[in-house]
């Protein structure tokens, strides 16, 4: 595909102008949980030994942080468990909480278009996950304690998938994966390391829907992802 065809695939057309680089019951919520009481090191070690079925059960039954009390269901992830590409977002929204799949709705449609623009498709050599598996109330940004509670799950997903490239979608995902404070402006345009796996940072699709001018920067990031993956094969 040439540039015009790629942009058309993303459904963004002339908006893309390349610039120079620059609810549960109270009883259920209050019920004591063995996992919540488990020492952090023991819990992390237990998760690190899980296979996919065990991991899925653990995520579905998790009560390690307060988010479990308001979720409809935990959202593990979706896609090819042997994928070369791993995309990680922030957390489930209302539609994701309802359907049990990450990136649905308008942000999901834009992500699918972004994938198509670099020759990818959801579920085919692509896995999509989030930094937290339960929806934060009001779609707020996850708290550090919440991402910390979910980190062992995401870390195990990375170990099981062993992708060639990880893409962090947005600041919360980038900070979770890199385990440090970052800004999108400074993190973009270079390859980072996450557990020995190359990682690239770009904007979250929901952010791009609210900030159309930054789509040009996201296009640069997509080109950089494609170039980086080509160098890894």
C-alpha cells in the first residue's frame, strides 16, 4: 500500500497531514478473599507459574484491588496468543466491561483502522490487552495501586505470548510497562525495553478521537512500528 491507501484504510483521509518529525452486592464486595490476603510475593509467584486457562480464571476471580467491586466482568485480553505484536491500552471502558473484550466502540474502531494501516488485523498475529483488567469507575485513569495489583497478570501475558514488539497505547500503559514515569512526547519515536522485548509508545486511540491534530504524530508512530518490526524479523 502507498501512503494514501494506508490513510484511507484508517478512515482518516485528508485529516492526516504529515509534519516534519518533531454492580456487585455489598456482601459480595465485602466478602473476604484469599487472593487479597495473599502476600504480594506469593501472589506474584503464583501468577508467574500460570498457564492461559489458570490465568484467565485468576483474572476473572481477582479481588486484589477495589476495582473488582464495581466491575461487571474482568477483561483479560483478546487475540492470537502466539502473536508477534502486543498492543496494551489503559483499561476497560463501559462497553468493554459489558462485552468482556478490550477496545470496542469508537476507540476500538480507530485501533482496528490503525492496525489495518500497517497490514495488521485484530486476532491475526496481534494480541490486545490492558494495563488493568477491570473498569475504573467513570472511565478515570487507573490509580498506581490498581495498575500495581494488575501488573503480575500483564507480566504473565507478556511471558506467555513472547511478542516480538510491544506497543504501549497511552501514558498509563507506557508507565506500567516501563515501570517509570514517562511523557508521551518524550517517549515517542524511540525503542524502549520491556523485559527484553522492544517497546514503542504512541497515543491511545481515545485520545486521538479528542485531539485530531495529533493523528499526524500517530501516523509517524505507525510507520516507526512497521519499520521496527521489519528489523526484528
